[in-house]
């Protein structure tokens, strides 16, 4: 290999053999691949007999040929050279029933949040692979200008938007003057739910930011739709309610988030109980090269503006701020707990500035499997839509158009990977997320909602960037004092907890302003 992979350091804590977690065999059996893989034809527990049988047949066949051909040793070699064996064969058994890489054909999908980052990139995949995926229903917010462009290009049968711009959308569709095209146009929550349950679609891509995506996702599950999950809050807030629904309604959930897609891809072919721990990588966000002292000394307005930019990824404002606080990684820890049934002690967060390794799993035999590639959401979207197939694709670096072959050359910043532990003083939101996840019940929903509200207030210049962790911790403490944490919540309880947490965040901020005044 010509590339020089330099400074490859996995700085992970030493683990005691007696520590609770997936290291213990009985608990390791609880690690499952995602429900999506269980509900599809790929079954990680179908492991050894196929490989053993194939090896036996090959051995028996080889022995028989060897015995029969002893007097004609060179004749056997000549026959092999003229047969398909000369091209090589895959003699290694695989841990899957899937024998072909058959592509989907005109798979109908619905997109919640079509004008957002995930939605536009999903439509980019549909554009590149028009014969494979067909967007038949779109839901968006208030961006009617972009939504109308999407309607003109893809001609979905159903479209939903925010109630406040529904009349504008209707007028815009009429103005397009597309002969014979009369889509169903809806507004508000009713419209989102209608898109999520649209009869023709097979898979729903959930790209709505925040807890707002929870209800339409639940409605989609009830309607028997597979979920391509890009909305973290669906599982973080609604995990206790949503998790049992996949068995109840016989649908699957495939992760679109780059880290969880990476884990899901690494898990393919790994037997049950084979994983020791999950390693979530994070870039460290825009402040990764600053110390906490330097951040405290910086101009608050500069920090606010800087927190909405990312050195590697192109994302929406909310998730970019979450990356700057590393709350996104904390929320992904909770998400991993629900997706893969892993104890919090066995989920680790690692800083990886280059964003080339998107996450990893460590197996019981100490092997570490990683999924790598450009920081580009189109690959996890494509994999979720086409699973279990691998679609031939051309996905160059979205920022500079380079193919990944360039990275292997090791020129400049390419070809290098660094890993380190996060500084929890600098990134206290990671600690808060672990605390909320271990507490369980409605606490993750409370943390998630408080964080959403805090980010909104940051973007509206009502609070400073460094105030976010203190506000979140204050909301969590208030929830404990006021007995707002319910151990076994219903959907109504989760919605109520979300609403309460937003109000609690506002109260803490108002109290701070009163004291400072």
C-alpha cells in the first residue's frame, strides 16, 4: 500500500476484566444486530454450516480429483487452466443467506423533511438512481421555493408543508402548469402523518429535526413502513415506546446517521455475542483545536457564529451546533443503546478529527472493524434505501469532488488518522447524555428537548454558546426535584416531558437574567 497512514493511535481506557459489560459472556448475548437486519433475509446467526459444508465439498472433490488424476498430473492442470477455476472462486463461506446483489427496482419512498439536509441528499440519491428509487411523497416545512423545485422534478403524488404556507404551495403548484399532475397537498401534522403512511411507499426516510419527527415515525411504523432513520430524537426520546413496535408491526429500522450506519455495516456477518463494545467516532466539531480556557477567553459572538460551521461535514444549523458541543455524540450513545441493545458501559466515544472512520466495533477476539469513507451522508442514505444490496455508485467528496483514491495517496492531510479520548471538561454534554441514558425513562427525552430549546436560543442570540451545558444540567436537576422522570413512560408521557423540558430551559434562562440584572 502506497498510502502512509500516520499517527494511528487508539487512545482508549484500560478496561478491567471484571468490569460489567459485553466482556462478560452472558451479557454479550444481549448484543444483537439492529432489528432491521433481523427482519430481512440477512441473518447473522446463520454462520458456520454453509462454510463448513462448502469446505467439505471442496476437500472431498479435490481429494477425488487428486486420486483419479495421479497418473496424469499435468492433464489436471491443463483442464483447470481452461475452466472457470482459472478466474478464481470465492471459497470462503459468508454469514448470510443473500447470494446475489440484486438491486431494488423503482422502490417507492416517502421523505419527511425533504428540504432539509437529509431530504435533499436523499433526493440526490433518487436523482442518480432514478430506476432504483422513486420519491412518491414529500413533507417539508416552510421552504416552499425549494419544495416547488422538488415537486417539478420528481412529481410526487402527495406533498405536505407547514400550515402557514399551504396556500402558497397550492398556488405554486398551479403556477407550474404541469399537465395532468394533481398531487394531494396537505398542511401541518396531518400532512406529515399522511406522507408517513402513504399507501404506495415502502420505506420512509425520517429527516425531520428534533422531537417533531417522533409522531409521524410512529404512524409510519403502524402503517407497516420500514424506517430509514435519520432523526436521532425518535429513539432518544421515544425509545421505550418505539422499540416494542418493530416486533408488533413486523417492520425494520435502518440507520441513516453516518455513525450508526457504519456500525450496522460492520455488524454484517458478526455472530450474536461476538461484539465486545461499540466505538462511536466524532470529529470534535469546530472547537476541537481550542482548549476550554481559550474558549472561555474568546468573544461570545465569535463562538456563536463559529459553532454553526463544521470543518468536515455540511449539515443543518442544529446538528452543527450539536457537533460543536458534542451533544450529537452523546445523543448517539443513547441511540446506540436502543439500536443495538448495548449497555452504556460498552459504548465509547473517540475523537477522530479527519472524519474518515465513521465508527467501529471491537469484537470478543480483540479485532476492531471500522467503516471508512468520505464524510458524506449519501452513502449511509443509499445503503439504508438499498439494503442489503450494494448499489454501484459514484460518490466523490462532496466538498472538493475528489475520489477516495486520492486520500490513499497520503498527500498533505490525506492518508492520516488520529484518535483520542474526548475531554469531558471541554465537552460536558457527553457526560450529561450518559447520565440521562443510564437514568432512562423520560430523562433522555427531557435532555433532548432541553438541548433543542437551548440551541434555538443560541441561534436567536438569547444565550451564549458556553451556557448550553449548564442549562441542560439545570433542567435535568429540576426534573429530578420535581419528579418529572417516569421510568416506564407512554407516548403521551414522552410528549409531555418534551414540552416540560423546553419550558424548564426557558425558566432557567429567565432566572439567570433576573439574577444578573
